[in-house]
C-alpha cells in the first residue's frame, strides 16, 4: 500500500496542442510539454534532475528530452515499456525516486504522434510472431478494438449491459469536450448520432473507440514542502496503485488466462487505493476514468466500488456522471473526445480541476479527484487532492 500519502505533489503541468498531424517530431512535442510544466511551476530548467516516461513504440527517451532541454545534471531517468496502464505509474515512480533521494524535481511525460506516426488502432504494427500473438495474428486477431470488444461483449452477456448505456458515456464526454479549448472533437454528439455511426468491431461503434492523436503532456513532481514554495498551487498525491489480479499474462492477447472477462484489474486495486488515502468512492468530487473504449469506464466504476459488478450501465444513467451530477466523469472529454495521449491527459485535467483552472467545465469546489489508466488485466490509479 502507498505509504507516502500527501508527501509529494504535482507542482507544474504542461501540454502541447492535440491534433491529427502535429508537424513535429515526438522529441519536440515532449520537450515543449516538459518546458511548459517547468515554467508553470516557476522553476529554472537547471533545477530539473529526473525524468520518467512510458512508451509503446512511438515515444522518446527521457535522456533525449533532457539533452534537448539542456538539463545540466540529470540524476535519474526511467523509461517504462508499457501501455496506457502506466499513465499514473510514472507519477508514483517519480515520487518514489524523490523519496529515495535519487532526484529532486522529476518531469513525467508522454509524447506521441499517434495519428500521423505510429497508429495504435492499426493491425500492421501488431502482427508479430511473438508470445501469444503467434497464435492469434494468423486468424486476424491483431488490434486493440478486436481484443477489447470481446471483453465488452462478455459484460453484455453476463449483465445485460446495452449499447445505449455505452452511448451515454460517449455523449456525456463529448458534451464536456465542447467546453474544453484543447479538445480535438468540437461537434455535438447525440445518442442518435452514436447509433448512426458505423460499426467497427461488434459491439463497438465508431464513438465507442478513443481518438488517435498527436501531442504531449507533462507534469513536474516534487516534494510537498518544495511544492508549497513554487508558483503553482500544489496538487498532492494521496494514493497510488499499480498492478492487477492473477494471470495477467504476457501481452495484449494473452487474455484467455484471465479468470473472468466481466471484470478487469480494478477490483484487485480498490482496497489499497482507498485504504492509503483513507477515503471511499463517495468522497470524490470527480473522476477521470481511462476511456480507451466506453466499456472500460463501466468496469472501472464497478471494480473500484462505485456500484456492484454488473450495475455500471444502470449507475451512469440519469445525469449522475454529468458536470452537475453526483460524480462528474472525464470532464475534459476524455480519451474519446479530448485526445488520446495514452491516458496521461487525464492527469493534466485532474490537476486543472483541483487548481480551479478548468474554466467552463470546472467542477465547483473540487478538492479530491481520481485518475485511472488501463482497461484489461493491469492498470494504475491516483487519488489527488488540493
């Protein structure tokens, strides 16, 4: 269990524009976002001595960004080979490194040309005869939508979850994106529009699947004591978890080992997440739930105890997850309508909400928020407070 409650903080945030074609290298995107985070914190670039990032193909190493920014004394840099499940892990790793005395001010970032460069949604990049994939790729099972559609269908079979419930998530998040200046999607979306969109992989329609995006996000992590002396309002890390349950497997399609596809990793993370922070689901003011696909939001809500397993589809109805609802979700538009920066843009939005800097989409009086990352057998989460 996380034992560093409120001892470390996010003291600066930075991000680039989000687009389908950035016109820049991934290193340039990373450097722009990192420099913006340093400036937001009011630090001199020479005070940064650590980097942490994660990647799956399209990315850049922390030492390359440090070189481009002219960091004079880099003491610690870690690059994790991981998917969106690590979007919160890099923040908790940074805090742990500072606690161990290995660094003082750590930049965490994710940068990618996820539309104009390496496209996660395509099958050509995944068709490698490695691990379990050698048994699935020859039969056409190669992409993320294909794999995760099976999880969603299992949830529908076991609990009666409906496409209309999935559509409610897509429509709600799009409405939030309309109030977000950096969101890629600016066209209103109705439930009728959702059902009229083409089927991609049954049961996923086009609006059930996240965007492919170019861009970068970064945060600066430091000790709570140092953060209080910096320019921006500190956002404290109250809890952090990473991992999942039994038989997480070797890669994306090694999912047949998983005990039940009606739930994902979050039921195994819930006790430590809430226990470290000393709170429960009812204490949150908002949540940024990893929405690579609509179904993953329902499984996270169920696994983390907002409702019982199988009740997520009903629980989100009636305006409960809207900006004025009981639990505002994905207030920037999420990965479905803001951008897909491998889930790390959820952390940016959480910090802005807790600082009171979210403009038209601001949740009044927000003090405690949740971010999650990951949708299958392994994931991470943070509880942040102001």
